[in-house]
C-alpha cells in the first residue's frame, strides 16, 4: 500500500516518518496529475502547494485550528490529506467532489470559496470569535501572492495586526504568479524579499554544508535571516509587513517540509499575528505545468498527462471577443483594456500584445479596476473591463457610483455569464443581469452567437455617454441564427401566422426559444420568437409586440430576481400592458456543481421544460381550442 492510500486524516499525516515525506509528496503529485488529467480542475496551484499543505497538517490541529485556503483552488492536497482521496474519481462531477473547499464534504473545510482574497478576513473573524468565547485556537490563512493583491487582504491585515494576543498565522504561498506573473508593487516587494542575490548565494552555501535548509531558530537561519533583513531594509526601507505590526518569518523554502514545520510551529507558539512567507514553484514536479509561462495548466480541462495538452478547442465566445477587440483597438486609440489578473482567461492576451501600453492588469482587484476605469474615462479614454460575470459582483458600488453616476463611457465585458456548471455555486454568472439592471443608464447587450457578439461589441464601445455591458457564456460558440426581420433594435427569429405567444430570448437562449417554438407549433400553438439583443434599454417596439400577443415568455440564462425578464415585466406594467408574462430563468438559489447541461436540466431551463410550461400556461389562459387546453 502506498503512503497516500494509508492517509485517512491529518492524524495519519502527523505520524509519517519525516524521511518518508518526499515519497508522500511524490505520490500526491502523481495522483493529482492522473486525476486532473481525467476530469479537469486546478493543477499548477496544487502541485506547488504539496509540501506546504503537508507541513500545515503536521503542525496545526485541523479542524479545531482552522486552515482557510484563500480562493480555494489550491485545496486539493488538503482534500487528499483529510480523507477524500476516493472522491477525486468524480472531481467536479455531479454528486462528486467539489473543485473548491466544501463544508458539506468535510469538517476540515471551514469556508467554501472560489472568490479570491477573503481568507484573511475569515481568519480575523474566527480569531475574534475564539477570543470572545475565551478560546486560544490558532487560525491559519493560506494566501497566494496573487490573492494578496486584493484589497480585502489589506483591510484584514490592518485588523489582524491590531490584536497582538489573537493567534493568526498568515501563510503567504508565494510562487510569483497569479495566472500570469503577479503584478504591482506588492509583487515586487515579495520578489525583493525572496530574491536577494547575496542572501540566495549564502543560502545555497549553507544548504551545501548542512545538506538541507537551516531551520527557523537555528543560529545559521538567524544569521541568514539577519543578513537578509539588513539587506532588505536597504532595498525596501518600509519593511512592509513588520511596519504594519506583523511578525514576519521568511522567506522559507515552500518545498522543504522540515523548514516549514519549524517555522509554523514557531509562529503557533508566538500566539499573535505572524506572516510566514513560503516560496513555492507553481506546477512543481510536472514538467508541462512547471514550464507553463501562459499558465494553461492553472485550471485546465481534461488533458493528456504525457504532454500536458488539452484537446484543441473550437472557436469560443472568448476567442471571438479576443479577435474583435484587437480589430476595434486598431481604429480606436482611446480604447484601453483592463483585467483583474486574468489576461489570458478573459481573452485579452492578443490585445495586450498588439497594444501593450493600452492594457492594464490591476491584480485581483475588481473594485479598483472599475474605479480606475472611471478615472481613465474621465481622462478621455474608453476603458473596457473584461471580467468573469461572477467577479463583477465585487464591484457593484464602484459601477453604480463611480462610473454610472458620472455617466462615464466604461464597457464591462462579462465572460462566463450564465450557468458555468462544474466550478460550483460561486462561479455561476447568474447575478450580472440583476445587478446591472439596477444601475441607472446602464445599457446591456446580450449576443446570441459569434456574429452578434462582434456586432454588439462595436455598438457597446460606440456609446460615449454612459456605461455599457456585454455578456456571453463560457465555452464554444453556438450555431449562428440569422434573423428574419429587425424591428427597432430587436431581431425577429421566427414569426408564425396569428401568433399567440411571444417568446423573448436573451442571448444564446435564442436557440432554445426556437426549439420551444417548434414544440409549441407541434401542439398547435403559434408563436413569435424575438431576440432583443439588448436587455436594456428596452426597445419601444417590444411593449407594442407584447401587447399584441396573449402571453409573453422570457428566456434567459440569468437569475430570476431583477433579471431581464423581471425588468421587462415591470416595464410592461409601467406602460399599462397586462399581457401575462412568464419567466424562464435561473431560480435564486446556489446551484451544486455539475455539467452545464445537467444543471440546466435540473432547474428546468431546457426547451422541453419551457415548452411544457407554456402549453400549460396557454391552456390556463383559455385562449386556444379545447384540444390544446386538455393536452
Ligand atoms: C475575486 C476573484 N477574481 C479573480 C479570480 C480568478 N482567479 C482564480 S485563481 C487566481 C490566481 C490566484 O493567484 P495566487 O493567489 O497567487 O494563487 P496561485 O494560483 O498562484 O497558487 C485568479 C486570478 C478569483 N478566484 N476571484
């Protein structure tokens, strides 16, 4: 039996002989590569955190000493060490193991996340709770150098540093990367701490002599640390963490379990707030992930474990956006692009290559990105902020007050809008239509296919008197659907004679609506199918059309409350139009992970379910013949 197989929980990790740890680490890496190659998931971040997680579980007593992983994408090793190895066969599959920490899965997962830069605040709160309840438990927060660029971390550090008697150990897992290399002054500061040439040279010498890294507390460690500190103070006079009032230990080799155990144990004994700075290599131990400058193996789909390559992908929404924004950039020198640490995933790499001076990676800082965009717009530019729909939630107030109140021309490009599925509840882009609809003056474009994405992208960036948004889902482009007519800004996709039902389909739900229309036709119900192209503003011809049908059915890949359908319903009511309106949309609840199609089927957002619902509704209206009413 392998070592990994023998581990059923953290107690087993603690009893493994130190000499056996490298073997355990190797088994974990082999296991992770094989498992993630089959299911897809986060690879590079986990391969880099193997020793760090082993060391954490050897020192701290989870779950009474909570270990909170920031973002949670690097918690696979933690899952393996807390008895969830078998679940990896169904990682991110319906009913299987979640791709992030999950409270339902284990008492060792205190929080379930995926949105970055929260761990330190959770840890601060837990430490306060322990203190109020008279307990002394240490709380550990593990945060990457990427996540540390998020503002919440600094709000939390400000609090954590204030209480000298609350035991919070902040472990910085510094691999110099987010997806791409981590940007900004903080990243440079960490680099300075980690790569002082004289210190590095001395460390190498000491390692040669000792045959290992010196341990915290040993004279050689202290000598080296003192030397580094002296040099560091010259290079970075502010001594960032220590000036904040936080004890700083490091940098520690984040692949040396003994060194980390010693540092963690010391931090724990200290009993107050401590930063332990561990330097790791993302993807360590698996060539394709280690030498992965573009970070393809940060979070791949299924891939070939020999080459590290995924199957070639057909043109996607993201790649189509990527091509078009480069074209637009050529004609519009005022267009600038902003990403919150996701240059490649949001399709901005080509734009950055073509116009490096007009591309800004702001770190994992969505709120800052939006207000900074407002500033750029004030300065005469047209910023395009490209972000996953789910992460826009972070920046609602900035969008509302800093952009919209000032009527600034900022465009929000929302990738991964709608049900994304396998990344679980927090990754679904099901809130954007609701929050965007609340913003006065916001114009929201919803393309149904690649042609409409290109067309509407030109239209949104042409708006110069207020904010615009364009949303599209994850994955491959759907088949193109041509319109048969255009009324105002609306595309008519199908028009039956004497239509009773008006199907209003937002974005890619156009294809679903056409299938619904066909099913209705099979039941003798005539319909009109339109794609409004814009969720807001509502084209004046839409209420008129609604008034001439007996039932309006809206179909959208977004949350029900305040979504496109709800917004249209209230617009109709405001105009005194009382045509009944039904909304096919995502119910306002957190959706378990699974394939997109499985999730859509579960919530009834399929042509079959919608058609059944419409047939019943039409029968209820009593407007059609008896055959339909009783069918
Ligand atoms: C609010 C938010 N924005 C963006 C992301 C997307 N994201 C996931 S992991 C990641 C990089 C994290 O970098 P780091 O914390 O250094 O961890 P590493 O993957 O390098 O181990 C980003 C940007 C996110 N999870 N949350």
